[in-house]
């Protein structure tokens, strides 16, 4: 009986074995990085077992006899480990993501690299994935809101470059001039603009924020440094062909609403101007009366709606990367085009070709060549059209068939109604052609050898940058009637720029007694910069209707008199620099750099010396922290450094001899006075102190980085008033300080193997102030007399300076009871209900210059940003936001009512104007806007520039090739919304105004794109 039972058990066990065998499957696939490159040697292990394998040379793997309901664990050094349920699949391909939180991550610094954990300065990194999400011609736009301490001021102009400020404004220059430029280092070459660079070609951008990190670049680094590393191939990798592209539409947002015809007529009647009422009657006679309101002309033109269009944007990139045992290569081409929002020939188009080749010539000798050719054409907008659209009256149509003198198009002319100007913006748009051709050839070649293997290397690099900018501005002829006629003219400029740099760097790295890690670097650099500019202007062009005639040869030869000029400049620089980096047991960190720069620009002090030191303490590596489970990593750091700025003119001023006549005893006596305002300038010097810490907690899910900095610009070049000569000359005469706090937090976690998320936030405070001003008056004025800006010790640069308003006079009794108003009336000034009330700060009973005060600055005191990222299986979602506060904007376009008062006004003024007691306590009446009492610069014209913006939203889906029939690649599809929502109270298109003075700012569009990425 027992024997039979055992015999019956045998087939049962065999049946179970067959069932188990049926559940075991064979799995194969390919493991790649986020660039589609195979990862040889990646580990693929069945979770909970020792069964596993490593990928081969091509990143392929095969696992036999694996349970279909099991889980695979993929791991690779420098990448985040991933667990993937098998779910009975026989093919599993995986793209691994770099572990950006890893403390072993290598960061590119000046003339070398460092481990992130070893940094003592303040350096932030933005990777390729974040850069590629932003649809823009310029990759710098992708930094907005992502890096604490970095302010990006966006421009909506096609092909325009944003204004970048790192830790405030340290130079007395409010515009985006050479003196305020950030230094960009692309694969070792120096640039002041990277408008030639395709965002898809960038691997990472490292922002060097403090002087200690930047000092190795000396006089080029005063405004901060951004190091850009482009994508490379990889050795022992099969060729990978990648297409990355998107196309979409740009749409103006927050379009400023202007007063419509009814509002305009109401304000004109309320103004009490008989002339303005007559202009309205003229419009009724010419164009008829509105059927809705017979007191209004039958015209209601929304000029912004007329001149604004939607614009297309597209970007297409194709690259080939790979490598053999001794060679890695990366080749690519890119086409980008962007239409402007202004409905004219306003667009930008760029075509790039690039190559990057690295070769192991011998076992100890390497060389590489990196080249980029960029060919771009930019049709710049006629900005006067925005200005005219703001002021054009709504009772004027675009076209007027009765204006028979208008040629070649019968555009309406406001002069037909009695107004002083034509007001119509369309002639400015249609009869101007502004074209820039921008060609750049950028190349570098390096040779690197190991003098002592794995210890001592020498690298020599030659960089060249040749740029040619051809500008052509053509004004076409037209006749608007009523004596407004223009003949043709042409202005042509040719700017050639040539820059070459030769660097030689020796680097020694070693470890002593297993605990002492030392890196010593020394080098020299030579630069040669040359520029040539030719410009000529001619008029009355023969055959102007044909573009083939838009050359100087076709202009009237007599029109060239005094309209031809050419200049040339050349600057040489020589530098010696060195760096020492030391750490003991990865616990105590020391860092020091020194650079000596010589510039031919200066005659008085050609040499500048720029040292820096940094120290760090990795507290989490101390033995007493072993049992403290809260901290995964904690580092305290401090740094100090000095660096320079030679992007300034070398000298200014002149020697002057004047004839003077003085009455002595009623007798005129004539003599000569001699004054010298000539002075030699030298570079500005930035000195900065930075304290910070880095912390990772909760199993490295939460990271925190914080910095406090004080950044002083010494010998700041400022205009100094010379009383005896009654002149202003630039001199090294001041100290500018920027100080503040930067904080960046990031949280990342895994809910399930299929669902991960990240959350991040950062904020920055900046206090900008003038510490010293060497001017006998104690201040420096800028701007115009009507719209004054003033720099005062203890206040920000270029602060708006004017009067404070405390309300609006509501009735005559209030005026009668106000000593200030009565004093003004006694001196012949008209003050009526509906006029602004000004604060008599000195209490003398009159509004005088002494009552003016600082009304704010265009520099924000607080900026912030954040991000949210979600990944579920093959779906991805991300959102970024950005904002700023504490800055002011001078609404000069509204304020220019002081120059002309027969134009339109914005709807905000029309709706909120004072038009009777109790109707408004902040806006003057229509009549008041035309009176000089209300037109002085005050906080009525200076508005808050605070805003909050949803910067970028992207939804992505990856269609895996293994889900399709045949041997198909992976496809990644994206839907992106860039700047879909901006919230602000400022009365304008855009709260981002670079210098804070809004005479008319190009709108910043919202951009909606659909994109695809495929790798073969």
C-alpha cells in the first residue's frame, strides 16, 4: 500500500514541476542612460536572490528561468537603482537616470572638476532634462526660477537674450551692457552671450555664484560665471541617432486694455479741453456716429488687437553619438525658428552645425576638437509701433479711404482730425525692414598628456571665436498726407569680432596615507580680442521697391556726407592662475585659488591680483555622528574671494580750455580757464564673503542648501560731478553692496517602483545699496529731469526719486483747509477737486524738491521658485513656478502724458479716474492728468512689480518600442506650456522690465508646444 502511494506521488510531483517550469520565463532587454547610450556592466538581479547578470558591451542582457511574477533590480554606478516588476514580460528595456543627489557627483568648476561633496563654494547645477523642457532660442531662459540667487529677466523679442543677474547688480549700469555681463564658459571657451547655443546640445549648466568659486577666472568673473558642458559621445558605444523636436504657438498674455471709444470720449469731455472735444466732432463728421451711442464716433479701434498676432515656434535637432575603443564622437545639426508677436516682418531663424571629437592618440596622450557653426537671421521689431499703439486714439480707424494722399496704403492719419501726430502704428511696421545676420564660428582644440599616470596631467587648449554681425536698417518711403512724408534711407553696419584664448594647465592629484587627498593646479592663459565696426547711412535709394537695391550703392552719393564711420579695437590679456584643493578623510576641506591678470586696456594699473580661500567641515563624517541617524550628510562651509571686472571703458573725460568774461569794477575782463576731467580707470574689484551649509536627511530624500553672502564692489565706476568744469566724468569712485540669503530645498521619494515624485523650492533675498559715493553733492542723478532716478548712500542704485501721494482732493472744502494747497494757489498754481494730495515731508507748508524721497528700486528684494515632478510608469508630469517681489516699475508710457495730452489712455485710468466726490482716492481726474500739479514724478507713476508665474508645465509619455510590432525604438511625446499664467497688478504687458522703466516693453508670450523624441 505504501509503495503504491509513493508511486502515485511521483506523477504528482512531475506535474507540479511542469507547472513551475511553465511559470519560469526568459527575459532579455537593453539598459541605456537618459541619452540613449548603452550601459555596459549594469547589474540586473532577480530581487531576493543572487541570480543575476551584467549587461554586455551594447547594454544587452538575457536572464533564463526567471519567475514571471518576480521583480528585477537594475543598478549601475552613478545612477539611481530601479526595481521593475516582470509581469510575465519577456522583454524589458530600461532607461536609467543619473543619481543627481549622489555626493560622488562630479561638478565642472574652473579648469577642472570636483566632487560635489568636496565643494566649499556656492555652485548650483541644472541638468539637460530641465534645460530641454523650456522652448526658447536661448538656453539661459531655462534657469528662470530654478537657481537661488539668479535673476533672469525675460524678453519676448524673437531671438532676444534674457538679462542675467547673479546675486544682484554690482556695477553702476542698469542696462544689459558689457559691464554687467555674466561670463559664460562653454567647453572651456569664454563668451559674453550664448545665443548661438542649441539647448538640446547642453549636458549641464553649473552656476558659480560666489567669488571663491569664480575667482579662478579673474577679471572676467565679476558678475558671476556659468559653466556649460555640451553633450559628448562615449567610447565603446554603438552609433545612436536621436531626433528631438517640437512645434507650437506663441500667444500674447496679459494684453494691456486701453480706453475704448466711449471711455475716451468721456475723458476728453471731462478734461475741459475744447480742442479735444472738437477733434471728436471732427471724427463724427468724417466717420459717422455710433448707432449704439450717437455721442461717440462710429470707430472703436483696439490698436493692440490690431498689431498683435500669434507666432509660430519650432525646433528640430538631429544628433549622432557613439564611439570606438579609442574615439568618442558627437555630431549634430539644429534648426530653430520663432515668429514675433508684432504683426510685421519680425522673426528669428537659426541653423547650427556642431561636432565634438575626443581621441586617445596614445595610452598617455589624448586630443579633442569641438566646433560650432551658427548662422542666424533676426528681423527685429519696430518698437515705436508699441509706443504708438498705446497713445493712438480709439476713434481713429486703421485705414481711411478718404485719405487719398496716403501712399502706398491709405492708412488713417490722426492729423485729419486735428491731432498733432499721425498716431497710426502701421506705417512704422510696414515701411521698415530691420535685418541682422549673425554668423559665428566657434572652435577649440586640446591636447592632454599624462606626465605621471593617474597623477600629473598637462593640457593645452586653443579656443577661437569669430563672429560677424551684418546689420541693415531700411526705411521705406511713404506719404501719410497732411505733410507727413518720408523719403527712403538705409543704414548698414558691419561688426566683426575675433577672440582667441590659449590656455595651458598642469594638474597634480594624489592621495597620501589613504587620508590626505590633494589636487594642485597651475596654469597660464593668453587672450587676444579684436573688434572692427563699419557704419554708413545713405538716403533716397533708387529702385527702393526691390530688395536687390537695398545697398549703399543705390543711395544718393551726396547723402553720405558725415554719415560714414569706422573704428577698431584690440585688447590683449595675460593671466597666471593656480588652485589647491585638499581634504582629510573626506571630512576637512580646504580650497584656495589665485589669479593674476594683466590687461592692455588699462595704462595706470595693468595687473590685478585675485585670491580666494574656502573651507568646509563634513560634520556627518565625524565619529560622534555615527549614531546620529537623522543626518545622512551635513557640511558647513565658508569662503572668501576677490575678482575683477574689466568690461569697462579705460578712460573718460577731456582736457578743456574755455574763454570766460568776468565783470571787475563794472569793467568786463576776458580770460582763459583750463580744467582737466581726464582720468584713468581701472577694473572694479568684487570682494565677497559667503557662509553656507549643505544637508541631506531622511535617507537622502530631503536636501537643503543655504547661503548668506556679502558682496562688495570696490572701486565701482560711477559718474562724478566736477563743479568747476560743470561736467560729469566716470571714475573709480564708489562702493556697491549686495547682501542676502539663499535657500534651496529638494525632496524626492518613491511611493512604489512605478510611482516616484520630487518637490523643490528655492528663495533669495537681495539687498542692494550704495555704500560710498565720491560726489560732492552726496548723490548721483540719472534718468531725465521729469522721471528722476537717484543713487544715494544707503539706498539701491537707480532708485526712483519723487513725491509721495496721500490721496485725492475730494471737494473744495478739503482744498480750502489744506495749507499746502492754499500756498500753491497763492503762488498761481491751480488746485481743484480730483487733484493728487502730496505729502509735505518737511512740513514747510509747500511742495518743494525737499519733499522728494526714494520711491523704490527696479531690483527685486525677494525672488523664489519651485518645482513638482511626478512619474508613473511611462507617464511624467512636471510643473515649475517663479516669482519676485519688492521691486518697482516706473510706468513711463502712462507718465508721458506730460509731453502730450491729446492721446489715448489705458482702461485702468479711464475706469478708476476721479470723476466726483468719493469715486477715487488714488487716481486723479481727467482734467487733473493734464495739469502740471499732478504730473510731477510720484508714487502714482511708480507701481509694484511683484508677480507670480507658472513657469512651465509638461506632460510626457514614453511609448516603449517593445510594445510595438517589429524592432521599434522608444518614442517620447511631450505637451508643454511655457508661462501659461502670470499674476501681477502692474498696469502693463509684462512685469519683467530690465531697468524698471517701462516706456514700452515687448510682450512676453505664453508658449504651447507638442514635441517628440526618438532614438535609433
